[in-house]
């Protein structure tokens, strides 16, 4: 018996992780692909006149088994991978690419879809049905359905290569991250490091049977090291190790992969009739064109650059006091922390005792309860894939089941860096039943030690709230069709729920709910809260410039023909020329580990973080005006944005909430980038 092919009969039909073995995946994928092909064949062979029900809805409901297996497999491959899963991923990814193309390039199927699409004005469809039909039709027309057979074969080949290359890219970054360790035996070398970071490093060393302290490139180890360690040469060593991941000329070097991915994406776009990969991608985003993205980015750049240069001069000045003539990248976090302390009498480490992970999570739950009436109950009888994972049952104020929510918060060898929200099961409505979603937040926070619980930096607090905002977008989904549910929205809109939720972290009323000292239970002093708010815009010019530089690098890779690019590092350096503050580091390259755009779904979309900041700043203004816990406004946000998924165009949803289109004024004011702010 293969549990992946059986009906999930446990609580809430959640994934029976403990029953699933690696050996189950390949046969399950094969069976699900066969089943999916049979479902598509039944639509094609149906002799009835193509209709919304027998074509559009039938196609929407096909491949559900394959979707389920894919969700489970690729989520595990990101959060709990191993060599066996990575090998399976390399084998099955071309299968999935081929299956996808079998559908999109199926001429008789496209003819049926086109017939329904062309008669849409006579079908009296509601907005969600219209959106499903439009997205389905574009899914064919934008992905090769109108190509000649020779070009279809070329497209298949490109897609198969891209699916494998992006997997290899991610595996290389993970391998490089895991391969590096900095082993310190003399405590004298670790001056400046907070007690918690020292204890965590000692625990890591002990777990590997070593004396002293062990530091890794995982964020909870790397960030305190770069922020607090006095020894500049060790900071340099660590920064160089982080920056040259997959850029070392070894078996895990990603330079050739980056060039291949960029060139194949461009080749694919041109084959489909687009000027570039960015033109192809952005046609279905709020921004619509690369020029819009560039205009938006450059307008913000114009506002941010003077502020960034001023910020950088402040850092240079404080470094010069300590004899540093030329500020380097490995000095940035260290002197930023010193400057923050000097300007605001503000110490990040002084905050951490008030941000015990469990309390912060309960704080996020409390905000969701006040705004949306949600309650979260830890559940013991739901299977998980690792002991660090905790499942919760989510209910509304009437006790109705809303979702299952998994949390997975600590780094480990088989887990990629960063933080993300994902789904094991989407929400959809079928046969009178509202099938509820299973959502997961995956992060890499500091682990508990022998003497301390997991204590978060304020940056990690905002990360938790950010991913929880994505989670709410998934949990509160309430649509008919799974493909339009939850976070299935334009990528430059998907960051609105996550980024708007970060705003609550800065509010006194919210911090009083959860920011309590882990030993004494004392609520965070309001003096510290005021300092948090005062320091909210600290080095905002530099932060904005940094984000814009990443978005512009993404657009440079994808907005024009990359065929002539020979040297990844030289190309990247040219892209960063207008946003560079620190001296060039020859040994480092960002592109070779820029997983967002070469492994994740953010190619031609990294700008969306800044784009969504305009939306979130404008949206939170409404809560500032009416009350940050205003239940009526919370319900409006839930009903116009969070529950609607991709059932309507993003701007329509936003205007339904806000009553108007957003302007950048709220963002510029919040960021302190307006001259009169």
C-alpha cells in the first residue's frame, strides 16, 4: 500500500507524514500522472458541446491527486530534504514539466477551452467563474498552445531543462550553506557576542562532538556574529563565506546554471512572442510591463539615494572613530548596531528577553483573534514530518473549523535558509462542501538552549508576523476553485497581507499583549516600545536602496536578451553600479545564491516587495485612522482581500477595501523619505 495514493482518513484529512517513505514518491507520481492524463482525455473525448461545466470546471478539477503529492513532496524537499529526496526531485521534475506541457500543448483540449472562452459573453458567469475561464485560457495561449509543432517540441525541451536547473541551483546553495563551519576554540576571539549567541554556538559545537564554539551560515548563527563580534577579521571571513556560496569554482558553483536559466527563460519568452522573460511574466501582474517596474523603482531610488548616502556617511563616521578608514560590507551590521545604540540608546539584545518565540506566536494569534475572530488550538493527534513542527486547529468565533496551521521554526541540515509560507492543501468549494486549507509557516529562528528558550530579535518578530500574514491569506481563503484560492494571486499583490501584518509589531497595544520578559513575566517597558518606534526608520534609506538594487538586478537578468552575458560577476557589478555603497568584494557574488529569482517564483518579480509596501502602508493608514483592532475594518479586509484569493483583479480587490487606489505618500512618510515628513 502507498499512503500517498490512499484517502487521508486521519484528523481533518491531514498528511500522514509518518507513514510516507521516500520510496513511495516515484510510484505515486507515476500513478497520479496517469490519472491526470486520463482525466484530461475524458474532457477531450467528451462528445457534448464544450461548456463551462464539462470543460472549464472539469479541467479545474483534474489532477487533484498529482497536486496533493507534489505539494507534500516539494514542501518536504524545502524543509526536510536529503540526498534521496533531491535525487527523486531531479527525476520527477521533468515528468511534471512534460505533464504540464501535455495539457497546455494539447490542441483538441485548447480548442474546447477556446470555444468556451469565445462564448463567455453569453454564459452569464459570475466574476469568479469569469476569472477562472480567463486564467485557464491564458494558461494555454501564454504557454505555447498556438505554436507550431516544432516550436512546441522546443518549448517542452526548454521547460524540462529549466525545471532541473532550478532544482540544481537550490541544492547547490543548500550544500554550500551546510558545508561551511567556523570553529573557534579561544573565547577571547568572541568578544562582543551576546551570551545567547555564545551559548547557541557552544551547543552547536557540542552536538557535533567538538569543543569550543561553532558558527554556521544559518541566519540565527550568522546574523548575531556579523552584528556583534568585535574581531573584524573573523567578521570578514564569515561574510566572505556567506557571499561566495555557489561562487567558488567547485562542484556546487552556480555561474553556468545562472547563465543557462537566464538564457533559457529569454529563449522561451521569445518563442512565445514576448520581448523578454520580464515582458512575459509582467503581463499578468499589477505592474503589467517592465517599464512600469523600472519607472516605479527609479522613482523610489531618486527619493532613497540621498537618504542612503546620508545614512552611509553616518556609518562611516562612527567607524572612523574606531580607526576604520574604509567601511566594508562585513562592517555594516556591526557599526549599524553601534550607531543605533548611539542615536536611540537602543540595544537589540535588550529586547530579546521580551520576545520569547512562543509568546510572539501567541501575539500574532491574538491580533488575528481581535481582527478576524480566529482561535488557534494546538493539536496532538495530527502527524508531522519533524519534531520541531507544531500543528494547530484554527476555528472562527462560532467554533467552526477554518484551517490547519503548521509551524516549523528552527534551522536544521535538511532545511533551506530563509522563511516562507506554503500550503499542503488549498481551500475550495465542491458538492456543497467547503474543503478547508492546510497551511504552513517555515522559518529559521534561534533554537532554545540548555538555559534559554528561543528568544527573537525584533527583526525575527517582524518576520514571524510577515509569514503569518501570508498564512492568514491561505487560512481565510473562501473561493469556489482551488486554483484561485488563498495566495494564488498576482505576485506583486501577494505580499500585501504579509507586509501589512508587520505593521502591528510596532504598536504599543500589540506589544503589550505578548512582549513579556521570559523570566519575570514583566511586560516590555513603554520606554523600549518608544525606542522601537523611534528606530523604525533607522537607516531606511540604505534599506530601501538595498531592496531596490535586488529588484533592479532581477530586472537586468530578465528584462533584456542575456545572450551576450559571459561573466556573471561582471554583469552583476554593472547592475549594482548605481546603488553601490560599499567597496566591491571580488570573491563574492549575489546572483549565484539569489534563490528568490533562480529557484523560487520571484523571477521578474522581486520588485513586488517594494510594490506591496506602497499597498501595505496605504492599507494600514486605514487601521491607524479607525483603530488597529477595529473589528469592522478587519472583517472588511478579510472579505475584500484575504478571502478572495485571485477571484478578481488585485486593484479591484484593493479598492473594495480602501475605496481608492493607493498612493506612495503613506510609504514615503512611514519610511521618512518625504522631505516634509
